[in-house]
C-alpha cells in the first residue's frame, strides 16, 4: 500500500491529517510509510485543488478536509481490500 499526502508546514490541517493517518495505521497495526509531497505543483498535477490532500495507491482520497480517525481507518481498509 502506498499513502502520500500533500504537506505544508504552514498548513494546520496538513499536520492534523498526518496525525489522523498515523493514528489510523497504528490502530490497524499496519506498517505503511506515509510519503509527504512538498511541491504544490506536483500535487495539483495529480488532481489536488486544496490542502490537505491524500492519495492511497495513487488515488486521490481526501482533499480540503481532515477526516475522523474512524473514517480514515475505513478508507485504508477499503484500499487494502481493493488491493488484494
């Protein structure tokens, strides 16, 4: 599984999304690296129009909001099941 997020240090929602992603992964006992995209042009080329933005397996899953941990766990489990 590949998880990427558009990240900016000046973006409070980005930091919150990072925490939610890591908490969900810990709860699911999954060891997945979360890659940070720091280039806004690269994020826009991949379909993100607002931050924060997150991709799972190259599919844009979240943008412009921070989901609850429970919702994030569902997103990760769905992506894992689709991958199998």
